[in-house]
């Protein structure tokens, strides 16, 4: 695991959020409300099945049609992550990373800070695995409007780094197991 890559991604996110303008936020909100996608034709270098997502998360991961949101994490009676079945490829992975960050972030404070941490982690891990995540800076900027500043990213950076490192560690473990299984299959042939 390359710690410096995660640190660099955090600083890049901070710079991107600082440079977001009000007109861009309004455009992003319209785009988001229409349910349009940002990476329909892009093929992700990281592909995860629902079974692998379940192993990474340590709780059930479901895919079904959802109204009103794209994904959610529930820890009330039964802990689970639910992803909207309309999203595939990199979008689904980024949604999963966001919800997994909610699961791993054990600090319970204002929703604004929880969303900031989750989306920052999602962006950082996506950058680490070379997945395009153009929506993150705008999503964070819309949440910050009237609540805080881009400096909150730096203030919460220890928490963001802790969760991001844990997600990267879990994904790399699954990818190593996947690679090992592939090698064993080839050796049998």
C-alpha cells in the first residue's frame, strides 16, 4: 500500500473543492437531480462482484431498485449496504466505497461531517485504484455550502486517512486472493 498516494489524493481533493464555483455547483445539482450518470462508457480498472463487496464490507451487500437515493448503509436492526441496481461498473464501485466509508467511520457526529468523510474516502480510494470519480468535489462542495469550508477536509484528514487506509487494505486483500486463485487455476491446466 502506498501511503503517499492516499495523501496526495487527499490534497488534490482539497484543491479541487477549493476551486469549485457556485455556477458549477448549481449545474452539478441539476445533473444529479436528473439522475444522469457521469461515467457510462468508462471501464473501471477495478471490478468487484457483489460477493467480493460483501467480503470487503463484512456485511450483506444488496443490489435493487431504490427510489430517491443511489445507495444507503443501514446499521439499525440488520447491518447492510444497498446499492441501486441501475448503476454498473465504476459508478457502482464508487457508490459502494462511499457506503463502506459510512460503515467504517465509527464517529457519530453531524451528518455534514459524516458525508464529508465518506465522500472524501470514496474519492481517495477511487483515485488510488485509478477509477474516475468526477462527482466527488462537486458533491462535497454542495454539502459545504452554508455549513463549512474546504478547510474542513484538512481538519478531518486524520479520520479520512484512517478510513481510506482501511478500505484500501481490505480491497487489496481481496485482490491478492483473487490473483492467487487465478494462478492456482492456471497451474492446474
